[in-house]
C-alpha cells in the first residue's frame, strides 16, 4: 500500500524570524545559512554597502601620502597634548602614545589604519543592525548618499573624528537589539564613554549630546529607569567638564609649535602641518584662532551654501515620506536642531547634514517596526526609484554642493563609471 508522504515543512511566512538570534536558537538555522540561501532581504543592500565602502577606502588610500598628510581630514587627528592640554587633542594624543609605544611605522601610517579601521567598524555595526531589521525602508536608509556611504564619496573630508561618534551611536543601537541586560548596560556604557572621547577630540560634538541621551533612553528601556538616569547624569557631567576645559584651553601659537615639534620627531614635515594660514580652518594652524573667519566665509558664500538645504530635504525624504519622522517627531527635531549652530559657525555643510542623517539612521535601526512584507519582491517602479535614489545624487562635504572634482567623491552614474574605469 502506498504510504502518504509526510507533509512538507510549511514555507516561512513573511515577517517570521524577525529576531535573527531567536530564530537561530529555536530552529538551529544559522545567519550564514540564511545569507547563502539568499533569503535575507538585507543581503543585496549590504553587499552594495560594502562594495562602496571598499571603493571609498581604496580612493582614500590612493590620495594619501605617508609623509605629507596635508589633507584637512588628517590635520585634526594629529593635534595632541605634547604642548600641554588643548582642545581636540585626545585622539591625537592616544594615537601619538600608541605610535611611540608599539609601532615602528610612521605616525601617519598609524593614522591611516585608525581612520580606515573606524570606517570599517561603522560598516560592521550597520551591517549587523541591517541583518536584524525587517523593514522595506531599509535600503533607502542604508544606502543614502548622506549616511554611511558619505565617507566613501568624500575621501577628502569624510574620514574625520565623526567616525568616533558613529561607532558610539552604533554600540548604543546594538544594545537596543540585545536581550541580555548585562550586554545592554555594557554596550550603552561603552557608547557613552566613546562619545566623551569624541567630544575631547572635537569640542563641537557637545551639540550632539541630546542625540546620545535620547538613544540611550531608547536602548535602556528594558532596564529599570535608574539605569538610564545614572548613565545620562554621568554622561552629561563628563561632557560638560570636557567642553569647559577645552574652552579654557583653545590653544595658541606656542602650543602649535610644540605639537609640530613632536610631529617632526615622528617624521612628519613641519612645514606641511603647521604653517599658519590666518584663516582659522586648517587643523593645527587653526588652534587659538577666532571662529569669526568661518562665520564670515559662510556669509560670503551663502547663496551657494543655500543649495545644501535642498540636499538636506532630499536626505530626510525616506524618514518623512514613510511616516517614521512623524512617529518619532521629538528625536527627528532634535537630530536636526543639534546641527543648526554648525551651519552658522562652520562651512562644511555636507558634514553637518551627514551628522544629522547618521543620527536619524541609527535611531531608525533602534525603532524600525518589523513589516510582514519586508521579504516580498519589489515592483519594477520601486526598483527604479531605489536605483535612482542610490546612484543619481550626491552630497559634497564643503563649499559647492554641485562639485564633483577629479577625485571620485560622489556616487552618481558618471562618478561610479569613472571609478571603475581606473581598474580597466
């Protein structure tokens, strides 16, 4: 007699296994298996993310010189405490101490590894968050030219101290996806500590303190309220002290000279990093100089800078159109308001937009609601719209919002083709 075959395992419904760790524990299926069987909706966006990260790191490495770090992105990192305590000096001091104690390479090579390593760390954290998120908005948020990939598109201005801030927010966002109370507390504490390091490396980071506090509140919701109050109070106090001591020690020409002597001993040409410009914008040479110059520059170039707000509105579009910004209106307003003073005192408008969008991106990962249709195939119109979103606009970090120079710093169609052409 013919036996009836056992019923096949029912196909996984859309929206099942929203928590990857719980799914793996319950069924024995690993995340690697889900990736290799192409069942995870984040796979293609994540692969594209890492393609552009790799291209951006390659681009930065090609324009880097180990003995002439004249890039603005490098100058700020080289400020240290060899001339006494000074604003923006902690990251450079840690780098300088590490160089003297552990490496035989040049200081700038250590810096190059640090910058690239931090960018990779941001990519790793975002990848983990993406693989734990089931929402159809994911590719629009993940691949925005104003979010993670901004650094790849702006090699001359992207590898800045903000990477420390993004790693800090990433750790806090990971805490929101963690069930262990001990791990939640550890990740939030590590994120808060790294934010203080960031603040002592770039004093304007004090403006972003409300963003960090709101992210901590969201991540610490499963724990007793006392945890959040204790950590937020400690962070606020430490941040206030860090900002005040930096305001008291802005630096001067004598401090710059001593810092430059330490860099000369590390093999960095004195003339490149320490020639005063009188303009207050070039890293080491700007210590102790007035911020009035940058305000004057912003006002003088305002008609051009005004176009950046068009790109700002475009970068905000996924959060606004999806309704997420309305549901999380307080955080959205805070993430925008925190960078408003930077538009007055600094000319890197693309960077300020990037800071705001990255803040929104990490909070979105913490609060995105699972959608049953996240795995559903995308229609042709949606694919075309997403392709245009990813490839047809860019955000320059400074001065001219339409500038695409000889270097590949924007992922529009022509920029992408130009970059690949270098390998042909």
